[in-house]
C-alpha cells in the first residue's frame, strides 16, 4: 500500500500562480489568480461578487483570460459595458452550477447519464458534461466545448473547475 504522493491532495492547488485556499470563498481566491483577471473584472461588472461570496455552495467553471481572449474581437469589451450587464450576467451565471460538484460527483453524474450529465446552471440553462481522455468536457448550448484543465479547486463555498473556453448560453 504505497502512499507516495498521498499528501499531494491536501496541498492547495495553484491556479494562475497563486495558491487556492479552501478556507477562502470563490471571489477571494479568484482575485489572486493572474489567469482569471478577466473573469474577476466581469464578475465585478455584473455585480455578482455578493452572490459568489454567499454560502452557496456553487460549482464554478472558471474560464481563463486566454479563454476570454479567444472570443471574437471586442466581445469582452462589449460585455463589460454597463448597458450589457444583463447579457454579461447571463453568460457568467451560465458558468455556475448550484451545489458542490467536484470531479468525483461530475464523473458519477456522467456515468449515471450514460456518458452525459445535464447540468442545470444558475442562469436557468443547461450545460452538458462528458468524459474524454480522462478529462471532463463541458459543452454549451451553442455546441462549444471547454475542457476542465484544473479540477477540484475547493473553496469555502464551493468548488472551481478551471476551463479553457468561455461557455455561451443559447
């Protein structure tokens, strides 16, 4: 029963060069990740800070800056304008699934669904999760698929899965 590396699970995962502390909430951890400055700016613009600091729990698929940068030119700037707050809010809440669904829970849901799990998001829409090559893939309403690049970043009020694409509601 070799336990080599058994303690690795107890260490705080690094996201965007910063340790993520399970005692901190989603917002307090995200602000420290240099890979999530766009997401944090968007959460602030959409007035979702209060929501994401509440007890939750929430499962957040957190797109990196690179994921936001991959959107068509000008998309992020447009979304951050005050007049587009409803759209921005919808896009962001589409990345939030109520409850604490870590990788194990996601895998179980995918298995139970015969290879696909339909996840009801905070925006009222659906994301489809599936496994591919040992990684969780999340598909949006438009057919775009994001890969979970860092899973199970535990927070005091939920769990974050870092994704490489911005998911878009229908």
